[in-house]
C-alpha cells in the first residue's frame, strides 16, 4: 500500500489485482496453517509424538503441497465471491440511501467483503464433500476446523475490502 501511495498509482486494475492477490495469499496461508494445526492436534490426541521441528516442517510442506490444488480452489472461490459482491454493492448502497437520510458508512465494504470471504470458504468446503465424496481438507473435518477455515476467508475478505477501497474507508 505504501508503494501505491508513494507513486500515486491509481490504476483500478492494478489496485484490484494487488488487493485480490494479497487477500488470496493471506487466506491461503492461514487456511494451510489452520489445516496443519488441526492435523497435528489430532495426531497428538492419538499419542503420536511430533517434535516442534517436525511440526514446523509439516506446516511448510503443507503450505507448498496444498498450493497447486487448495490454493487454486481458494482463488476461484474468492474471485467468484468478490465479483458477486462487487456487483451487489451498488444495489445495497442505493437501497440504503433510499431508506435512510444519512449517507452510508464506508465500513460496508469491509463488512460485505468479510462476509463474502467467509461464505466463499464455507461453500467451497461444503461443495467438496458431495462432489468429490471426500473431505479433502483434513483440518476441516470438524465444526471447529471448518470455522477456522472460514476465519481465513473472513480475514482475506476484510483485507481485500480494506486494500481495494482504502480511500473510502
């Protein structure tokens, strides 16, 4: 963001791409770390001894191992969610203006993209089971694991909203 301000880059496509890439990378990294953490926790529960270096190595291995598949699926899910949100925002803002005499709060961008990121992860994880007949992300086999994955989507959505619409917030 510093570079954008320093060089006064106003290119909408570049800003959108930068915001999306940053949100995707953050979401994927968090989702991968949450996945590894839940797997390590379950291994610990069945008395498997894992040292800290082994656990760290597993997390790094998962990060790079999940990137081509889970990373791509996350990118598609977030892209669809953010595009739908971009389309829905003007409709929501116009309805809000009609119902209230005060101007809308710019935090609606954060709220809407946060919800979009969360729903993107939830729909993505929910669709994997019936389509592939397996829960691909072992860290999302429990309600808490799914919630952690959706938290990664929430953070990515909030980050996208903040970076993309920084001048309005």
